C-alpha cells in the first residue's frame, strides 16, 4: 500500500481554507451535498410544493437551521422535466407588504423583443408604485406549468406592519383558492405558529405547519462526518461526541466547534481530530462569541457574595434537561447544581436566583413563564446555553466525571433528575 504523500505548508494552508468554506457558523448552508439531517422536514415541504394550492409555515427557535432548510429545499425537489424557480426575501423591520413583494418581483423576469433582440426585464419594473394583493395574485397566476415556483418569505418575525401581515395572510389564502401552483413558505422564529402569525388565522388554513426542532444527535453526527470526510480528515469518537453534546442541537455551534477543532488539528499537522482539539475549540469559541453573550453572562453572574454561586447556578441551568422548546423547571436544576457545588441543594435554596436571572438586573439571561410554584425557564438567547456550558468548562466548574460524560454517546443527559 502506497504511503500518503507528505503535505507541505501550502497544503495545510489550503486545507484550512477549505475547512473555512464548508464549516459555516455565520451563514445559512446552501450546498446540498453537505446538508445533514432534516429529512422529515424536507420531505414534508416537498409534499407541500407538489400539491397545488398548498403553502407552509416553517417555525422554531432561532439558530436551528430554518433558513438553511428553506434554501436547500430547491435542490431536493424532483424537477425534471419542470424547472424550479426559487425566490427568497429576508424581511427587515421597515418592510411593508408592498416592499416585500417588490423584492420578490425583482427576481422574477419576463422577456420582450426590442429592436430585434430579446431582452429580460424584472417584473418589479412593472410596478413603480405600490404593489397590491391583486397584483401579487395576478403575477403568481402567470407561471407556466413547466415551472415550479417557490417563494420564501424569511425572518417573518421581523415584519412589524400589522396591516401588511393581514394582507399577506389574505394573499396566501387567495393564491390557494385561485389554485396557483406557486408555493409560498413563511419562515420565522416562534414556539408555535400563533406566536409567528400574531392572530392572522387565515394564513394557517391553507398552510402546512412545519416545526423545526433542534438537531438530533445523529443529524449532528452526519453534519460533522460530511465535512471532515470531505476534508479527508478523521474525527475521533470522544472528540465527536463532545462537540455533539456541547452543541445542544444547534447547528451553528456544531459548525463553530467543528471548524475550530479542525484548525487545531491542522496546526498540529494532523489529519485526525482528537479531544484536545475540541478543548482548544471551546476556548476559541468562547473568545470569539458575540459581545452581547459575554455582557449578559457577566451581568448574570456578577456578585460580591461567594455563597450566591451564580456562575455555578447558571451553568447548572445549561446542563438541565429541557423540553423540545428549551424550557426547564427548577427541579431539573437540582441534580446538576448539586453535582457542581458538591453539596445537595433544594429548589428553595436557589429559586429566587432563578427568578432574578429573568430580570434586567441579571441581563435577562433567562425567560420565565407560568404561575407561581409552576414557573419554567429557558435561556433568552439560544446560543447562550452552549456558551454558558463552555464557560463552565473553561472555569473548571464541571468535574472530570461530567467531562467524561460529555464524550459518551450513550448518555444524552449529563445528570439524572433527582427530587427536590
């Protein structure tokens, strides 16, 4: 068997550059070959596209891959002999109903013969003034049967125009009633569809509701495997499971840790990523995290009272078992908090601190809902949970036993629940 050629410095620089292209923590994924998981959501959205008059609402927590899924959908539609035409507009707070559709229309073109030559024009050119609902319905009715039009209205939670939101809801229903074969997909942040559409119920009557949960472990495994394999690198099992556990189902965190771990291995001139590379990636990810995360963490944990153990408590919150939307109860904090400080603590020992975490005094690091004695909490910013966990590791708040569990595929939860 022929030994692999020895790599020079230029080869390692090229490999590092390639890693930066395929690990993309800061932007949605657009390369179908590297898209991991989400098969059930993709299949459901493809069914929506196939059925005339049907539309979709794709919703979930921020940072779980909604935009990537919406963008990659076009590559999973069996198009031949038809052609997929994909249009996407990310909503901004200043948008109106008209401005959204003008942006969509900029991507839609038609041909005219001018002076013996065929020239392409944007449909937006036909609307120098405001775009109305009738304009939208008429234009979406003009697509030929040879075309599969998919229109994604992304970041819908940013849409502040309540009248425009009502217009959009009515438009989707009208497009459905008119049996146009264009598919409109509304994408946005929300625990449920009502959170996202804010009472405009007609949008849901002809729309499939597609929840985008956090990624499962096997999906994160596929995400890492696809990228390291393309780089020709190997990912050691302990390193892989530490990344998966720390990512907390958030693809952006898996990308960030994976990229930094790959760079660490490259700096060692090794094609195998090991657990120490992930440890270095933790430090790099914490250092490069958004300033807002750092500021909120400092506000939440700053205390002159050693007995408050606020850093220990917020780390325990990051380790607590949650539901599908990230909510946990005070009882879920008991076991990790007890483990971290090395002494049993009941709920009444820290419940007031949990509530304070949900105030401006502590940077609103947590959200709180529910009635007294039935409160539930979650991190306000989803990226805060893995950030706090990595800060806890960096500060040595998580002991060797818990650290070893981080590398174990058999253990989803770092600590089992105990009674209060």
